[in-house]
């Protein structure tokens, strides 16, 4: 099992502890709501949605996370500021977990963060994301708002290799976060496609080895676009999704965003098993401390 020589940072975002050595904290899993083609989303522009369906999906996800001893965040997707604010507010009222403010661009994300500040929700709101294109003007606005948490997205269209992405993180993204006054940041290694997942694994390990920053990825789009995913029936589809997410979880990542929250039953048990195995090894064989959040009885 992986164990990093570099000291590993642990970020406390609301009631979630993310980062550290593999097995030190329960893995963090994130499910998405209000994404394109989400059945619950009735009007993308106004933010009208089926509250009962969203509540049922979220409650199932959170019940699984609690039962199996993981940690959760909700990825709240929105195409318009007014809609995204409504969606974030609904999630915040429904459950006590952090959430990603996942607007398509800064014109959506920044007005949403302003409104969330007025609602007193910045302790739970994670800006998703700061990337290479985030302007200095917008970084100044984020500082004025007082945004506390952010995802740093290591994406640039012309780079794919691990050392290039780490350079992007060190030389561009971390300085941007600092300019915005954000100390609590996690890194998304920016999955390009299904065949390059191993590159993302290498990027995560290199970031944690060099910098000790909480790191993860969102392999959702890659697997859901795979043309073989639905060929062999629902059982095989569920198995394929779970296997990829568990593979990413086993590779030393601190969080995995698995896509539509409705697939929680496919994904959460397999990631919980990986998380539990890592924590047991760390405690029993490495003789290292693990978080009080970890309950082996829940998993085994």
C-alpha cells in the first residue's frame, strides 16, 4: 500500500476531513445532481426541479456513506446563476455536508458564491473550480467575497503528462488561489478520457509526493461515455462503473467524484471496501494512527 514520505495535508471542510496518508481518513466520495439530463432537473435556466426525486437520491447516497463509514460531498451542477443558487440552497437545507459549486464558468460560479455568502453558506461551499483561465479580476472578486474553499483544476488543452500538470499547479494554480485568499484547496487532476486514467493516477501520486496536497479526480465523464458501457446490461454497467471508481480510490487519491448520484449503490460499497482495507493496513501493520471517523465494524 502507498505511504508518502512527504507530510500530507488534511483539510477540514465543514464536517469532512480530506487528505492525509492513504488510510488515515475515510475516502471522500462525491455524487452529482442537476447535471445535464438529470431527470429531476425540469428547467435548467430557472432552477425548477423535482424535489422529491432529488431528495430520494441524496438520502440514499448519504445513508450508504453513513452505513459504510465514508465521507460525502455533493457536486451541485448549474448552467445559470439563479438556478445554481436555488440548487445549492436546497442541498444545504437537506443535508449537513459540503458541496461543490460547479458552474460551467466564472460568470455562473462567482455570482453564486456572492449569494451563498449572503446565506451564510461559505463554510460549506467549495468553488469548482480555479483553473488556468481564471482572471486576476475574478480572483480579486473571490477574495472580496471571502471564498474559503476551492478546487484547483489541472487542465490545459496542450498538456497531458504528470510533470507538466504539476508545473501548472505550482506555477499557475496555487499562486491564483493565494491571490484569491484561498488556503483550503484540493486538486482535481482533470481526466481527459478513459484511456488516460493511469496518467491521472501518476499525477495524483506526484502531487502528493511533492506537495502533500489533497488530490483526486472525476472519472465520471470518461466511463459514462464508454461505448461498451450499456452493451451487456445493467449489471455489467454497474460493475464497470464500480471497478473504475474503486481502481481510482485504491491508487492513493483522497476523493473520487463518481458522477450522477443515482449510481451510489454501484459505487459506494466498492470504495468503502478499499477505504477500509487501507485503514486497517495502516493501523494494524504500519502501526500508524487513523482518524476517529473510521469504524472497521461498519465495513467488515
